[in-house]
């Protein structure tokens, strides 16, 4: 069954999806998306809502979250909430507060897309400003750990939940000048592998990493200012893979590193 509503970027991107999700594949699931106000996170939040999920929209800039909230509330029958939050300042107390709010609002959590990230300077390690290093590690690696650690009991209480760690090509093979951004993505890959191994026999929570590859967003423009953005896929182009990993279609798939550019859907695990 097709979803009730598309929006223009999603309609266009769907023509080249490699996998056709059922229109209600996320019906009534509660999914937290970090960095939901812009870029890939915004596309994921809107797409998840179109496919039936109640989305918890976490991000730094309130006005961006409100725009996504308004679109979802105006175009779907799902119940989004916004959580304006700078992950630079996330600590145990704010993570606990978020867990309690989700528990109170929805009583469960079926998915987390760890997507928010900051690029930081692209300079040699020798010249990397330590404060910027710490900031990138906090937002890109420590906050996903803290959120996962805090929200896991809520996810384990449900029928089956999915965690996606957003990775990068430079988080799988180091590259000069990508500094803390690359190292933080290696950390996320490690977190994914350790957690997947720990949870393998529990069977209720699966965790995978996903490298979207070059995608038309603000971060990509910052990283490659001279590149023509029109040559890059829209975030919505990858949403077939995001839906696959968030929906029950991927039950049993855990501990794997996905690449949106090369992924081919297969019914074989
Ligand atoms: P983007 O357009 O820059 O969006 C990043 C999002 O993260 C924004 O919503 C931003 O919020 C949020 N964010 C940044 N710092 C935050 C903080 N301290 N606290 C809370 N939220 C914060 O980036 P994108 O390209 O969509 O990237 C999404 C993910 O894909 C990232 O993990 C990135 O590493 C990964 N990725 C992207 C590409 C690509 O080519 N685009 C390639 C490989 C991997 P504000 O807008 O409010 O600042």
C-alpha cells in the first residue's frame, strides 16, 4: 500500500529507490531522530512520519525543528514532538530527562537514528585545535553513546527496536585532514559493533551503521565548497535504506555496516 502522502523531493527520489517499503511499515512506531531540523535528518524525520512513525525531533535550532514539526503535523496523522537540544551540552541529567519525557509521551521507543553531527576543522592533527576536537567527539560520539546508554531500557521493553549510527566513508578508512570528524565516526562504528555483539542473544534491539555517502546538504557544502551540489543525490534518495533499517523488514539484521551508495536490497540476510 503506498503512503498517504509524499512531498516533492520524496516523490522524485522514490522513482530510483531499490526497495519498495510498505506504506504502513512504520505505523505507530516511536522514533527519535537527532539533527532532525536539516539535511538528512530532516528528510528522515519527514519520511518516517509519512510512513506512519511518531517522530521525536531533536536538534539544535528550534525554528528548524518547528518547521519540520509543522509539516508533519499538517500532513500526516502522526504525533511528533520537538526537543530543542544542543548535544554539545548533553549530560546524564539531560539524557535522563529526555528518556522520561519519551516514556511519559509515548510509553515506548522503537528506533533511534543517531544523525546529528558536526564537521569541525579540516586540518592536520598537528594543528588541530584541541577544543574543536573535544566538541566534535562530544556531539558525534559521546552524545550517541549517552543517548543509547540511557534509552536502551526503553527500547528493550518493546517488541523490537532499531538503532542506526550515521557513519561516513572517513569513519571506515582514515583520511588526512578529516581529524576528529573521522575519528568520531570510527568510534560510532565501534559502538555499533560492541553493542550489537552484546545484544545479539537478547534479540530485541538491532544496531547497524549507515554511511549515506556524498549527499546534497549544508555539511557537504561546508566540506566541499567548490563542488556542484546538483551532482549529488538528495537526502531522500537514501530513504529506502533508512526505512528498511527502521522497519520490521530488517529484524534479525544487526552489527552490519551499510553504505547507501552501494546497497542493494536482498531478501537474503
Ligand atoms: P547537516 O545538513 O549539516 O545537518 C546536521 C544536523 O545536525 C542539523 O540538523 C544540525 O542542527 C544538527 N546538529 C549539529 N550539531 C548539533 C548539536 N550540537 N546539537 C544538536 N544538533 C546538532 O548534515 P547532513 O549532511 O545532513 O549530515 C547528517 C549525517 O550524515 C551526519 O552524521 C553526517 O556526518 C553524515 N554524513 C553526511 C554526508 C553528506 O554528504 N551530507 C556524508 C557522509 C556522512 P542545526 O541545523 O540546528 O545546526
